[in-house]
C-alpha cells in the first residue's frame, strides 16, 4: 500500500508557543485553520508517496543517530502567492540546514516516488507555516499590511525529525519521531 508521507522537524520550547500564538491570530482574526491539519508547528523538509515505510523508518533512525542538534535562525514573515495563499516565518538557510535537507531528499528519493517539487533542493524555501489553504485574499493582504513593520526573530534548535502521513481527510498524522542527540 502506498501512502503520502513527509519529513519535518517539530518545533519545541517557547518558539513552538510563539508559532501557536500566530496560529491563534489566523484562526480568530482571519478564520484560517488550514495549517492546523497537523497539530505540531514544524519545519518541513520533503514529502512523497511511499510503499516501504519500515525501511524509511530505519533510514531516518540511522540518519538521526549520525546528527547533532543545531540551531536555525527564524527571522521575519514570508509569503507564497500560489498555488494558495500562505503566510510563513522565514528560516535562514545555513550550510548545516541545507546539508540535512539534501540527505532527507536523497532518502525519500530512494524509498518514495512523486516527491514534492516545491521541496526539492533546488526549490526548497525553509519555512514554518502560519496560515495556508483557507486564507482569503482579503485576509492575506490585511495581514501583510498590519504586520509589515513587525519582524519576529528567534532561534530554534533542530533536535528531531518526524515522519508524518498525509491522510485522505486532509489531516496530517505523526507516525514516528526521532531524536537528534
């Protein structure tokens, strides 16, 4: 059986709480809850359709055992206009982050097919999503105007990788989490 899976790093600590506050802003002020299809704020790396999840789990476990936690800098808002309106926190590209992304992409290419084109190494924009899929054009433009002078900034430690499944009902379910020590 083939399922659509993804790899992400789940946010932790007060940084996670800050993202959840933004999720609440979008829910209460813009009636946008699309990002809440997954219960955990995260930095997404790649996704695709996979039929051999057990081998991928082993690969991810081995990858995390060979890594050390590292920090990324989150700074400012970013926006995707298409295919749907998305508001996100920008994650600065670092050599360590790009190297991890390449390793994850390579693993998924080995065990999965139909990788997400926007998440391939040449297209990937590291980000933490705040609103997606159900944000109206009016809400999107209002947020950009209201928050144009606000520059959120913090560091987040990448200390885990999570394997998730994209369900047919639109939800995203956590399958496994791997600690980076």
